[in-house]
C-alpha cells in the first residue's frame, strides 16, 4: 500500500466518522415539550415586581419564588424566577451586577433531554456554540447562535421538571434577512426535527408595520413549540423586531384591557392580518410582546 493511498483511506475514515457523528446527533431527539421552553426577559431590579404583576394580570398564572443566584459561567448576581401562564412562560432576570456578555441577547431557553447531545446536534445543524456548557444552580446550560445571529439558550435540569401543557402554545418570533433565512430554517428544522407548516412569500406587510407592502413569512412547528420566521429587509418601524414571542389568547380586546389596567402600554393598536387579529404591548420594564387571537376569535 502506498503512503498516498494510506492517507486517502485515513481521510475517508475520518470523513465517515464525522458523517456518522452528524447523523447520530440528528437522530437524537433533544426537545422535550413546549411548556418547558421559556422566553428570557431581562429587566432592571426595580422593575421586577411591576413586570410580574402586570404579566400575570394580563395572562393569568403565577410566579415561582424569587431567588438570587449566579446563572452565568462567570461571576454575576441576579434575581431569578419563572412566570408560568396558560399561554407562555417567562424566565425573568433582574441583574444586580453588570450582565456578562453575551447574556441578555439570548431570546429563549429550551429544555433538552441531554445537554451534550443537544449541543452536538446544534453544531451538526449549523449553529455555533457561543457559550460552552456550564453548570447552573439546578442543571447545565449552553448558548448557541444560528445563522442570522439568532441566539438561544439550551438547558437541562438535574431534577426533571413536570409542568402542565399550555392552553395555547406561544410562538418564537425570529426576524432574519433573505441572506440567512435558508440556513437558519434548514438548520433549526434539522435540530428540532420540526417541519415547515407554511411559507407565505407575500404575507401582509401590516404584520411588520408596513401596510401596503408584503414580506415573506414562514411558520414552523416542532416539539419545542411554534416558531415564526419573518424575512425582512430590516426597514422596520418600532417596535417590530423587538418582540421575541407572540402569545395567543382567546379574547384580544379583553387581554389588552387587562394589560393596560396593570401598567402595560399598547404600542400597536389591534389590526387584522390573515388568520389573526394582533397588537403589540410593552410591559413594565420594557419587554415587548405580540399578542394575537386566532381563528374564530380573530373575526
């Protein structure tokens, strides 16, 4: 056997091993269920209680007991609590110290079945691991970034949690450019083992604050829940692009009345678009959310 041929065989074996690793990561189910996935919300410590009161008054539900902890791999201190409602869950942080980079930019926390397998699956699907796996007070975490600059946190609990399913599953709202949409959607779909429910090339522009225009909108579903991808040129009026989650409610007018009565502001008045009526709301502390009613409730 020549040295060149031996090198060729070694390279082929290495490539085959890498392919097998990618396939194994892809085949491993890492999602748990939508009720274990949270929106990460950061507010100033003095706004924490006002946010909790307004969010639960708007959507119902309750907060877990507030604790003070270090939830980053480097020294920091934050209040931390989980706000569980029938339409979505928030992981709320009120940092008492400066927030270590890149925390604060991750939009969601996804519970996974195995943190090491999930990180491997994310890498195999095209994500970069921007914060390597680290321990937290109740488990292990990592932060990943998808093409288009979409940051997400993955987490695993030492003691398996047990939460009731949502009444309606919230949607993770992701804004990306036409340059990165295919890489993002392909990668996330592979990682989540999800599917594209709809791909509308001419969705109504009123959904992104531009009545009269159209844009591309994709909707995906997986065991992580719902994900809506808004493909834009970046010419977005405030507050579009600031919201990370859309919450589905039974009665939009009633929900907005509760929000305003509890200190939230309606930034975008209700409008009709496609299969929903929707509005944009800013809660105390600055968190912006899309709220919508679908189907018969949107008539």
